[in-house]
């Protein structure tokens, strides 16, 4: 008797298989089940695929095969509900012709005739609300979708009569107004090319054309201490630093030793607005000509 009971339990456990798909579940696998007429198994697998985050295209593909399986099982009411959900998600959705039997195609056409008119009216209301809020881009897109939806061949009869015919006229006018009201795109910000990096010099001079030369603030030249019978010329050379102070004055072209010393001593007290390069003060080597005129004869 114990052996008989154990055998019966084994038979029961074998007679009730549990189907699990796990990682093997895919739209391609569900399609293969549908093609092999395993409609219930295909529906079960499609149910597992419906969970989680999916794109619209993925959801439409899953629901299309749910529809085909439900029709194959004779569950037309359930199939119609799935079709309505697909069209509410995308009113202009159309499956490839080779995927639909005439019966399924007729079901889609009937669902469009039922659903599209109310969907179009809602889309028009949403677009008009955006227009009233001056949301021009959203309004123009919404009115364009309304016009495209009214052009669906399955609702040609409804589209030729009110309210859809009136909505089409209004949507066309409002779309044109919205498009004209969309402000032009802001010009791209002008990108200035990077300025070339100048090589930094320790001291600049008159040979550097981009440098603004220093400007004298205090520059008193001492009087020559004797009578002059002929014109005298000399040159004093010095560096004007970033603060405008004179550094290292010399007389590369001498007048005479005594007067040269007087000029150099005076130059150390001169003050300048410093030379500038790109808005920054720089050191500048300056050469200044010294002219001593002939002493006029006394009357």
C-alpha cells in the first residue's frame, strides 16, 4: 500500500509542470510560441515582458502579439481591450500588413473609428490650451498632430463632417498662427578666437609696436652750466619700470662729463606713467635726446 501511495504522489507531481521563463523570455521567443500555436504559453511570456520600463515601440510590439494570441484563442473582447490601449497610447499606430489577418485588421479599423474622434477632440483641446498660454511650440506641434490624425483613412467619413471637419479648419489656422509666433532661435554666442600668447619680454622698447610708450609726468632737464658757442647733442638712456620710476640712467651719447653727471642725477628723479602692454604695465627702455642751444649774446 505504501508503494502505491508513493507512486500516486509521483504521478501527480509529474502531471502538474511549472513553466518558468526567466532570462529566456523575449519577444522573439514569444513570437516563436505564437507561430507554433502555443498561444497560452506565448501570453504568459508576454505578460512577463510587459513589466518594467519599456519604450512605446516595445510596448506596442508586446501588445500586438497579445492581440494575435487572444484572437487565436477566440477571446475577442480581451483582444479589443488590448487594441484600444494600443491606440490610446498611439492613435496612429499601424502594424505591418503581413502581421495581421483580415479579422485582426478589421478589429483595428473598428477600434480606430471608435477611439480616434474623441482622441482628436482631446488633442485639439490640449493644443488650444497651449496656444492660449502662448506656448507656441507646443501648440504648433499639437495642432499638427490633430491635422495628421484627422487624415487617417479609417475615419474618412467622420473627418468629412462636424465636429472633425470644423476642428480641422480651426487647427490649421491656429497652427499657422502658432508657427508664426514662435520666436526665432537665439543666435549662437559669438566665440572669439583665442588671442595668441605673446612671448613675455623682460624689457620692451620703441621696436615693440604693440606697446604704449611711457608718458612723462616729471622730466626736468638741468640747465647747461656754461655759455655755449655751438649746439651740443647728447642722449640719455634709462629703463622706466612698472611703477613709472627711472632705473639705471646712462649717457651713451655724451655731451661732456660734467653735464652728463647732472643729467643722470636729474633723470633718477623723473617720473612717468609706465608703458602698457595689453592693459598691463611693463618695463620700457627709453632713449631721450638732450639738445643744448647756443647761448645768445648779451646786449
